[in-house]
């Protein structure tokens, strides 16, 4: 097994995911978080080595940084899996994280019609997987929910709207073909305060911005990869 390449995509007529398209840009929020993790790793390594610094210390710092980021990534995956399994196979075992998410859904009349729903849009030129979709079964609008895991203890919440809306707008256009009457949510789930969630519903203006940004990034992605799957749809 190996990662899929552009050559594979051309041969199979495959579509990039919205995340792949947006990877053409740096993510300030993610970069800031990684810088914090690296700084903490360097600090802990220096303390462990009693203030002594050499090439070995740098190597140890970087290894510790990778361990820290992997731990956080794994925690995020585990939380996503917990929510997914609870929605797919109710009733679930009591859990503060899952309970908070399900209670929030009930309060907002959101009923999961699709969980980890796979979609493909030849028109938009993307394919991917959406955490949760409600297609007007119990709510006034179609709904897309993207769970995000964050730390909240002693942290200032920053939604980074300009970074988050392109992905959700692409989901909406790829799944529903429109931004109209689609409620797009990020629900930020705390890793270190189980049961704390911060829901963020984006405005139509924010989603319009996100869609425009995504389109520009898509054109840059096509130029950079020399591959436009929309031409083969």
C-alpha cells in the first residue's frame, strides 16, 4: 500500500477531497498550534537535559514534538469515532462528550440522515466524507455538521472563520449543489474538558466568502497539479 498520487488520480479519474484542495494553503490556526507544540517540546527537552543544548537535544525535541501532535491527532480520531458509533448504533453508553453532542443536536432539531456520509460531485470536482448530514428531515434547512476537537482549558477560543468556511461551503456545494438554506456548523469539542462543546453556525455571508476562497484554491490546486477532474466528468 502507498499514498495515492496525481498519476493515480488521472488514470482513475478521481476527485480530490475538499481537505486536499485546501492543503494548497497554509492554515494559520494549525500552524500556530504546531508552533506551540514545538515550543513546549523544546522547553521540556531542555529541562530534561538540565539546560544543556546540542544536536542531540534538537533531535529529541523534534521527536517529542511528533509524539505530542500524534497524541492529539489520535484523541481527535477517537472522539470522532465515539460520536459516529453513538449516532449509528444507539443507544450509547453514557459519555460526557457524546452526551453533549447529542443533546445539542436535539436542541437544534438536527437528526442524522447521514453519518460519515460519502459524496462525489463531478460538477464541483470533489469527493469526500461529511461528519453529519440532515437533509431537512427534522429541521427547517439542510444541515451539515463538521466536528472539530480542541483544547479549552486556559485557552482562548478562536474559530478561524476564514479557514473553516471553505471546507463547509465545499461540502454544501458538493452535497446539495447550493449554499441556500443549508446550515453549516462546526461543533468544537473539547479534548480536555469532557462535555464542553462550542457550536458555531456560519452566516450566509461567511459561507459565500468560504465558497469563493475554495474556488480560488481549487484553481490554484488544478494549476499546481496540472490536473482538472472537472474536464473528465
